[in-house]
C-alpha cells in the first residue's frame, strides 16, 4: 500500500508536467516510427516465458529496417507464506524488425535472462527509505543473495549466480489492419523457443502468442494498447512452479512529445497470474514503467524504470533499462 500511496502522491506533479507540455506551442506531430519503448516484463514467472509486449498499432515506413538492443537490471524480492524469492536478474534483448510492405512486418529477436549481482539492493533500500516505502523485510536480510525457496513445490535453489534463466528466440509477424493518420490497428503472431542447456533452470519450451495492437495519435500525444493471448502448453523447465497453459495480457501506454527530440512514456502492464495454483503467483502481476526517449537523426536512446504495483509479492521490486534503436 505504501508504494501505491507514493505513486499517487507523485501523480499531481506528473500531470502538471504533462499539462504544461500539452498546452505549449507545437507544430510537429509525434514520431510514429519508434512506438512504445523496447521492454519486456520483469515479473519472475512471466519473464522466463513468452509474454506479449506493448506494440504500436502503426506500421513503420515501407521497407524500413530497425535494429535494437536493450539492457535491463532487475531486483527480485517476493516473500509470502508459500515462497521466498531474493535475487538479481539481468537481461540482454536484441533484435531486428523489417516493414516488408505497407501491410506486413516481421521481427526476429533474442533474449538472454541471467542471474548476476547488479548491486541494486542498496539503491532499492535507499529509494524506499527516501519515499517512506515499507521494505517488506528486505533490510533485515543479507544483501546480494540468490535464493528461491518454495517448499510446497519442492523448490530450494541457492547461490545460482551465473546461471541462465532464459535463452530464447522469438519470431514475430504482424499484419496491418488499419493505417490512418490518427488510428492504427495491427494483428501479430509470435513463435518462441527457449532452451537452457544447463544449470538450475535447465529446460526448453516452444510457445505461441497472438495480439492486437491499437494506437491513437493526436498532435503530440500518442496512446497505445495491446491485448495478447499466449499458449504455453509445451513448457518443461526444472525448478519451476506449475503453470497455466494459456494466459492473457493487457498493456496500455502514453507517449508525450515534449520537444522535437524528447519524449516521455508512461506504461501500465497487466499479466494474468502464471501459476496454476493458489499462491500469490496465481494472481495478476502489475507493472508501471516510466521512460524517456531521446531522438537522433536515425536512432534513439531510451532510459526507463519498471516498478511493480498492487501485489508486492509476485513481480519484480524494481528494474532499470537502457536501450538503443537504429533505423534506416
């Protein structure tokens, strides 16, 4: 509840900033090319499987190609009577998307999620102290631990720093349904294969998802939303909770073009609980992301922070991300 109260207390200041920017003189429209920030959920169960991401309903220009790379550092702290999660996870995501025609777009991407010390414990504790957010026991435990303990699921993993959690390739194919000046609607299909050959999280899976993406643009304001459905019936991974075979996701985002080269992004992401059981992981995971994008002639740099809300015990505590995108 303390995190929610802190977020609510910051909302008036954020709304004031947006109001000033929206009412400021502006002749250029927002940039459609890059769409939402490059990002992937950092919730513990959703991040190790195929989970739809927020995408633009607008296409790229015909025959345009984009390459992207994103680095993410996350601190996981989830504690309940059923389990205890305390570790760091880091992610490298890189890929290429290509607008083949005015209707068809393809994307290939690779995502490596691994456990390693990113020293976020101190930053997280100080951040919570600064805004009077409850530490939920984090400050009473030794820092930089790598522990997953869930006795009812026969899971007890310790000292797994250096292990790979996910090594996955994804192919995404998108069809443009509507492409108007203010409105864009697209439909996409993802094919995903994860293979971890050794370590505590050894296993493989082939998963699929479909999603609809809609975008609306009004001058310097752009709104995004995606609705996704995922099939994970073939998933077999060591030291994992029993999982639902099929899950839903919904994501919404807002892009504000402050000035010619500067954008602010705010996103909310809802993921159906991934566990097929009765722990906190069976309930929906909720994430908020605040990000900034700086535009250059043919590229963009993105900085963002991800924070869990509503349920403190089934999503990442905090994550920071840096991304680079280049188009030609």
